[in-house]
């Protein structure tokens, strides 16, 4: 089969590979129907993911149909429509048992698919620990609605969950890119008294405004003043999903004393934590990569009509045109938010 492959730093391309087969009795093989291009794919391409292995098929955000399952797989059967989780986790180790599946201690634990083992930008993908890595898509939920469940929507859901949001909170989300929008959507599930989203790109601001009229959408030049004028002198909860050079400092500056600041962005460079400047502000920082173990709940919320991030898919391409999908996404052409690829 043809697979879109990480050939070497700076270069992805099609290669011919054998079809994957079951390697363990907990594996499943999934026929991919729709996959996406994610910023993390670009990080691999640019060589900023040291653990990514050249030669692997890329792609880690996908939906498809189960083709085969190992003898120990209980949750899914051939023919089931499923979402693929970006994270592989055993469900048994110290971290998994506590819900910290991002740090699963098994060999393939964490982000393996499309990074250390073959990913979803191919007609077929092998999913280890299929009972944890796959979730059945409810009837009535389209591929497009389910596509982001295993990655950016899990990230947004997790970001909102760890931010301890209550109904009298003002929640600030930095960044209205795909992850920021997913975070905003999940923040709104908690009905905070106010949601603010800050984004530098005017097109993305307009997109966020149209999709979420209940949120206050602003530019980085305005956000500090807006937050300073809040009743408690800053946002109660801040989710940093932008990952730009100055957005980490913006995140803690916009927070009120004793706020929770959740940092889910992935930075290209180290960030400065100026403790003397923030002394006495007594902030709580939460950081890191998603614990993607809430996919079933997310799919339920999609089926109930409480989450719909399918409008994020602004462009769809066929598998033959995947290079175009990368080009449009990477260079932010034509007002793109996310590109999907039909396999
Ligand atoms: Zn991703
Ligand atoms: Zn584990």
C-alpha cells in the first residue's frame, strides 16, 4: 500500500509498504477513511520531535472502520466505525490506572502512532491496545464530526477539565487555532460567566466570533487591558493554547492572583518563568500533553449535539493530494484552519 512517510528531516513523501498485520492479540487493524494534518506532523517534518523515527508513516488523527482485531480485543469488532486515539496506553500501569495515560509506561505508551510506529496517513493502520486506542463512533455522528476526538479535541477537553472551571469564572483562552477552538468549545461546556479568546490573526478572530458568538474575541494588544479591568483584576482561569513567542508571559500576566494557568501549547523554544516578577501572585500552573482517555465521553457529547468542531475542517483533499493538504495547512493559505484527507 502507499503510505505518506517521514523520509528524513524536512522531507515527507509517498513510499510503498506492506499492509500492516496484527502483531499482538491486543492489536486492531483499521481501514482509515478520514485523517488530518496536525501541527505535530509539521513538528516531525521540521525535525523538532527527536523521538520520531525516519521511515514511519505519519498521521495520528483519524477515523476509520475496523478491519481485524486480535483475540484479546473486546470493545470493538470488524465493521465498527471508530476514532483512533493519538495516544497508545496499556491501561494497566501506575500512570494509566490514575488516568495519566500520556505517561503510560508500556513500550509503545504515549504518542507512538505516526511518530514511533506507522500512522494514519495510509489506507490501513495497526493500533496497539485497541480496547484503549479505539472508540466506537455513535450512529448519527459523521466522520468529520468525530475526526478530532483522539487528538486536538481530547486536548481541548483535557485543558478545560484540568482548569477547575466554575460558573462564576472568567476563562481566557489564548489562541484560536484548531486546539484553541477545541479548548474554547470544551470550556463552554462548564458554562463559565465569561469566556474570552485572544488571537492575533484577524481571519481566525472572525472565525471564532462567528462560531462562538457568546465568547469575547480579542487581539493580543487588547487582552491585557481587558483582563486587568475584570472585577478580580485578571482572568480566573487561563488556557494557553497559542504557543507563540510571547504567549506564555501573556498567559500569567492576564491571570488574577491565585488563578489556574493551564499550558497546553507546544513551544519551539524554551520559555522564561520570571518568578521574581510573579512573586505573591500565587499562581497554579498545569502543563503538558493531553491525557487522552475521555474519547468515549467526548463522542457522547458530540452525539448529544453539545460539541461540534467539524467547522474546523475548512479544506478536504483526496489522498493523492496530501502534499497540497500539507502545503495549505503549513503555509496557512486560503483562510485554512484544518485540512482533512479522505483516504
Ligand atoms: Zn496532533
Ligand atoms: Zn500504561
